[in-house]
């Protein structure tokens, strides 16, 4: 019995050593098989027998899914320009090795080779949230893409964005599109204005003016008006309406306030810029004059607005000057033409036959050099040179979209804008990083 007790541990040790030896031998054979497959794959690549090379690389990955083996397989796909397969391997690498930058780099290389910029930005968001390694390649590449854009949808006419939507005309009827270019409210009005605080003025079929909400549903008639030729933005229940008798201002619920104007801006804060009898002034809703400087003109923008940032542009002696709401000149600088401020960033002005940009204090921040320009909006400004429009950025005032378009509008906060390539239909374009 004692001898049996002594023999049993020895047998167990021998069996264990045999098992380890067999395991080591099997592992040695597996390593040899992996190396043989790698060498065979490389040989097939040299012979341009790519299908056979792929089979061998797949075998290698099945046996040894290491980062180095994935990298070699992916580089092979890049060498034969099979970018989709390289991206697929890179995606596997980001799953298996999420903290390592190289899988993300392979994916980005593939997206760049195929001009898939929206996918590149999606990848960047994943990399930024998960990967613990910093990649100079990824950061530099993504930075270079921030002004790449794509065409979205085209329409006959597109108005100006406000509150995330813009008026759109199709087959002579008006609706709205969203900042992504999709139809937001189907076109069935004769005319609509930009949205303000989720309300807009509209003219129904037959010429009847009304107020609609952000779903395109009529919420109010405009008291005292049966038929309208044109209509302005609605602010605080006040709206300007053009009838056969000229422009007048109406309280949506109470009816007519004042009328008899040849030109009228939207009424904002109980004030509006108007022209009557050839004279321009700022009027209040009760008809009293708030500002009268014997102006030849008060500049009104395409939205019907006459002032932003407590700044107006008025015309005297055939020149435009910047003034504040009290009528005080900001500077003595005179301009041949101008565009209103869109926000608190520089406005476009024309001087000596060229367009540049001024800030709210009248300082020229971009010297006049363009054939035409629009004021900065959401960090970008449309500028015209050699007969074509492009865009400059507020950051350094550098060109970010080349001179490509026959006409161009302002950027909105969602990274999209409206352009015309040939002077015909309008197309919404969007920066890829916003898709």
C-alpha cells in the first residue's frame, strides 16, 4: 500500500509533464502553421495571386488575431485598393483593441480613400470617446475635413433660415425645409415668412393672410385684412401686410394699427423702419415718429429686419452710415453700400468699389477686396471674387469653401447653407461634420 502511495504522485507528475510537453508541441506546431501561412500569403502577394493571399491571411487571423497580424492584412488590402475590406478589418481592430489608435487610423485611411467624410466624422466621435491613445494622423486629417461639404436637396427657391427652418417654393407654392434639407412643412401656401418664435405669417390660397405655427397649422387670422399681396415677419402679434393701398401694420387680434407706407420693415420691439412720401424714418405702432434724420434710406435686409445689435445703416448724401437706435453715428466712415449685421459678428460694407467687413464699432476688420459679400452668419460669410461666390471663416478670415457658386446665402447654426450653382435652382449644402 505504501509503495502505491509513492508511485501515484510520480505517475501524476509524469502525466503532467507529458501534458505540458504535448501542449508545448501543439503550440509549436500552431506557431509554425501561422508563420507558414504568413510566408505563403506574402509569397502569393509577390506573385499577385491575391485571392490565394486573402485565404492565407484569413487563416492567420483565425489562428492568431493579434494587432500585428490585423495590421499586415489591412495593409495588404490597401495595397490592392480594396478599401472596404481594409475598413472592415480596421473596425474589427477598434472592437478587439479599443484603446489602441491603429484600428481607428486604418478606418480613417479607408474613408479618406473613398471620400466618405460623414463616416470619417462618425469614426472620430467614436475615437474621441473610447481610444486612450492620441493620433496625430486622425487629429490632423479631421481638422482638414471641417470645411468639406455635400449637396443635399434642391428647390426652385429657398428663403432664409430662422428658428431652424427656411421658406421653400416648389411649383409656385410655399412651405418649409429643415436645416438638413428635408421638407419640414409641405408647400401649399401662396407665401410664407421665416419663423419667429415658432410662428410665421402666411398667405393662403385666395390671398387671405394668416398666422401659422411651426407645424404649418393656421392658428390665427389677421384681423381687418381679407386679401394681401405680401406680408412680413410676425413679432409680438404685430405684422406688416401689403394690400392694394400700400403697407400697413396690424395687431393680429385687434386689427389695423397704422398704414399708408410705400416700404415697411417688420415691426420689432414696437418699432419699424418705413418710407412714406419719399421720406424714411422709424415709426412706433401708435404712429408716432421715433427716429427721423431726413434719411434717404434705412437699410432693410431680406428678412425684413432693419436693425440688429442696436445698429442701423442709413443713407445720407448718397452714402451709408452706421448709427445706433438713438440716431448717433458710430463713426464718420461712409459706405457705398452695406448689409445688415446677421448676428454679433462683422457686417459687409462696400467702400471704393470693393466689399470688406466692419464690426459693431465701425472698425474695418477685413479690408475691402471682394466684388460682393454677405455679412457673417454663424461664423462664415459668403464672398464673391472673379464672378463666383465662396465662403470665408471668422477664424482668420480665410477662404474655407472655394469660389464655386453663382450665388450663395448665409450659413445657419446646423452647418448648412443654400447656394445656386448656375443661377437657377437653389441647393442646400451641409458640412459633413453636421450630418
